[in-house]
């Protein structure tokens, strides 16, 4: 079975889901090298589009994603990776999931989850979440 890395310039979207709870934690991208590293190590490795290099989730934070199951979609061009998330969260802004904002019917972003760790303590200086900046600006 060959994955189709041709549609997005050599990348596949990889949806990361908590294997136990079913919560969607994040979305990242993998090239063939990141996919091979993920398979060989059992820990999720992504391709960073902004830095143009591989990065293993948890290499800085220690919040590792251990692979429990990998699934592929019907077109063979997207992955669902069910993981055991080690650490309090996966989001660089300090949340368990990167999907901590809900969009209103009007399109405004509202933070609906609590931070699970201090991102400054883990990553250094971090900006306030976009939704928080918008809400603060609206006051």
C-alpha cells in the first residue's frame, strides 16, 4: 500500500487523535521522511512547513505523542494517527488540544478550554491566543 504524497507537494495532512478519549488534538503535516520516522520510532514526527525541516512532537516540550494506531483515508492522502499523549497538552499555547477555540455563527473565535500548562515555562515567550487578542481588542 502506497500513500499518495503527490497532491500537496509531498505532504500528507495528519490528524492527531487521543486514542482513549477520541479528542482531536492537532493537525500536522508529514512528508515521506516524517512518516518513515514516525513508523520506525513509534512517536509522531512532522514536517514543519515554516521551518522546512522535520520535528518530533515533544522534542522541546517533552509532550510526546506515542502512536497507538495509524489509519489512512480512502484516497490514501490523509492520515489519522491515534496516540497516547504524554504530557499535559500538545498545543504550543498551553492547551491540551490545538482546537481550544469555538467559532460563533458570525465567525468570532471564543476560547472554550482551560490552559493545561504554562507555555512560557516550556517554550519561552509565547503570544496570547488569537481569540484572546481579538476579545481584548473588542473591549
